[in-house]
C-alpha cells in the first residue's frame, strides 16, 4: 500500500489449457548477495493442468537477476493483490479466486496481512488460519501466492520483529512442501535507513529458511519500496549493499499518477543488476485514488515485460477508491467474472492480465 493510504483507512508462448477451468474449486473457510541458487526438488503439489504453477513449477532466482521457473527460464508473473485482509477478505476467496484464476487469467495473488490497523497483532491465530486457508484455495487453482507482511505504519520493520518471526515461522512450516509460495517480508518500510531494513531482512530470512529452504523471498526497499526515491535517495544504496542471501528478489512500488520517469528509470537501472518484482502498483496517485493514468502505466508495463519483472496490481477489492477493481458493494456476493461490477481500473487491469503469458519451458 502507498504511504498515505492509511490516512483514510487505512517455449515460446504457452496458452492456458482448457483443463485449467476444471481446477479443484473447493472453498475452505473457517552467489553472493544476489544469489543464483536453483530451487531444490521438493514434493509436488497438485496444480490444475495448464495453470501457471503446473507450467512453471518451483521458482528460483537464476542468472543473478531473474525470477526463473524450474527449467531456469526467466518468467514474468502477473497478478493482483488483496486489500487488507482485516477489511476485505470477503473479496478474495471462493468464487472471486476462481474468477481471478479462470476469467482474469492471473498467475499470482498477493495476500496483504496488515499488522496494525486492526490486523494481525490483535488476533495472530485468526490471521494465520485465514492465510493458510487462502493459500490452500489459491494452490488448488494453480496460482502462485505472495504472503505479504504489510509493514506500513509504523515504517520501521523492527517494530514488529517478534510478530514477524512468529508469523513466518508458522506459515513456512505449514506450507513448506508447496512449490507456489513466495514470502514478502516487509511491504513498505519507511522513515528508516536501508542499513536498518537490510539488517531486518537478514534476521527474517533465516527464520523462513529453517522451514522452507528454497522459497523465493521478496525484500522491501527503503521509502515505501521505492528503492529510496520517495525519501530523496537513489537505487544505488541497494545496488551497492544488497542483502547477503540467496534466492531473494527486491520489491519496487509505484503509482503511475504520481511516479513517472524518474521512478521508471530507477526501476530500469535496478533491474539491470538485481532481481526485481513490482509487488504493488496503481494507475492513480500515491493515495490509491484519483484519475487513472493509463498512459504512464503502459510505459511501466512495457518496461516490466521487457525486463521480465513480475507484478501484482493494488487491489482486488470493492473499496471506494478508484484503484480498487470492483464497484463498492460487490463483495461478497457480486459478479467477479466478466466486467459487470468492475470499475474502470478493474476493466483495464483485467484486460492486461488476460493477455497471454510468455512462459518458456524445456
């Protein structure tokens, strides 16, 4: 989420097989700093034929700067993020997840676990159970899942260090045999130095690795994951002192109505040296609201496609802001397939997701 959102509430080309629509639909409720290691063999999970996970298998960082599939081919995942699960869990389960996989043709879903603002800290067990249930639902549909520890307010990730260790230890232990899980350990650190953020990452990574030694881990960067730009720094601080860990990817967030060529150029330079993932972006201003700037967003999408940078759009909910995909009141019983209940942003991003993936395999 962007920095001010909380003020107001917070091979060749592979076509998806017909078997994808027949996914299990059960809804369960209640070498160096960058790293180039290949994901080790791990027990297979059942993914629908032709789904993103079925095609690509376990992901890893290869060639120093790409997220790659099990055939060590660079891959671009495209998908969407939930809003805060304490507010909008009803928008990201059951038939909505089925639509995201089968109608929207997403590859990945990001689950936003807020710590404060009525989130995880108030009921850790409840949110761990909810995340595990959503992981199971998304896994049954052949989607990759990003588990987002939604650091936002306060921006110092150390503020919730023990909660973070508890959360990731539990989630990783329970899901270690799945091949579709990515961990995002700090959404948008802000107001603190890259040195502090890096040291936090180097504390959390071993917690996950002791349970799940091969999963890709996404690392938040300074200044609301802008590689430092939103606090007057440059991406060079990360490039010069990357995290000392393998199989890690760095995150970059942008809102196209506010973040234009300066930010895009920084992402371009960073992606030439480090593996990057845009785990959150919007077409609007940094508040997640305001006019949709499709022209600037298209420039980002072209760059990300060219550089094989994965992305998840913010956000799959019926929040009142223009950045939310659904009209207010759609969840939980509305229409998620097609365009009937979509805002302009939802219609546009659905069209982008429905364009065929370029997944290369051996």
